[in-house]
């Protein structure tokens, strides 16, 4: 069994509307509460980072699945949208929708590629980590 270890470090001084510094691997970013949630909106925030982690993991997983199935991928674009609900002051990450556009080298691979795009959603480790807590949806388009 192989285990991978990842680390992050946050420096945060002050209260809710302060601005912190995040270091995690190659990521070095300011962090704060977004303006839409009445924060300073400097740098990134947990909502964007969760969406970024999920969409990055999905993209890499799909590319790997296509490669393992001998489907040459010319270009992959994943636009992700996250929905956070606020009810009675409680913030709940409700849904992530992936809008996937694939451009394949061979048109004959379209059906197989589409069949792999949905399972890639549940194969990604981030998707598995949030499974049962956040609804996931994948909308697929093949570009010519």
C-alpha cells in the first residue's frame, strides 16, 4: 500500500473578515471570505478551492480513463459551477456541475468517450470524498 502525504499551512491574524495566507505545495495564495458572503474578497476561499479541487480531479481522472482506453484526446475543457445554499445562516455546499467539452482525435471514439465521462465523476478521489454531501452533475459535449 502506498500513502501520499499533503500539507498546508495557513497564517491568519484577526477575526472573520481578515485576510490570511495559504501555502500548500505549489499553491501560495491569499485567502478570505468572498465578497458575496460579506467578506473582503481577497485571494481565494474554501468554496473556490473545493470547486477547483473537484474539477481538477475530475479532469485528470477523465484524461487518464480516456488514455487507458486508447482514446486520443486532443483537448479537454471543464467549466465547473458550484452552488452554496445559505439557510438560516448555515452555509451548505449543495451542488457541483461539470460542463465538459472534449475534442477527440478520432470521431469514431465519441460514444466510448461519452460513456467514460460520467464514471470519471465518481472515480475521482475528491468526488468520492464529498459523495453523499454534494450533488454532482456532468454535462458532456463533443467538439468537432
